[in-house]
C-alpha cells in the first residue's frame, strides 16, 4: 500500500495558505498604512477584507471531510488538528475585525 498522506497534507496546507494570502492581501488594500482604523473612506473595503476570513469555514469543512475520507491522513492527525484550530482562531479574529469595521463611518469624517 502506497501512502498518499504527504500529498494530501500538502494539499491541505496549500488550501489554508491560499485563503490566508487572500485575507492578508484584502487587509493590505483596506489598510494601506497597516493601521486598523477608518481612513481614506475605507469602510466598505474594511468590512469586505474582514469578511474574507469567513471563507476559512469552508476550508475547515473541507479539511474535516478529507480527514474522514482519507485514513492515511490520520498519520499526521495531530498536525491536521492543529491546522483546524489555527483556521478556527483566525476565522474568529476575522469575525471580531468585521464587527469592529462595521463601526467605521459610512462617510468621510470631514463631511459629517
């Protein structure tokens, strides 16, 4: 029996990495000076960037499905579990950020 867990594990890591890269790029666009605050009328971009963390939920579900359907992944079960936890915590941080960004002014502060 030829083990496929290294390829499957690489696929799992790749999925997580791609989504995290998307989230980080969205944050970079919303907060060009790296300060999480209202700036340059970024309200919509800020909410959208924080909402991109929601996609980690579907990735977590994919990870669980792969773990259930591919017994070879149990070989690295602890690290897959850690990866699931990491995704959960990052997703939770995104949810908190999304709630915070909803408090941003919808129009420029000068125009108020």
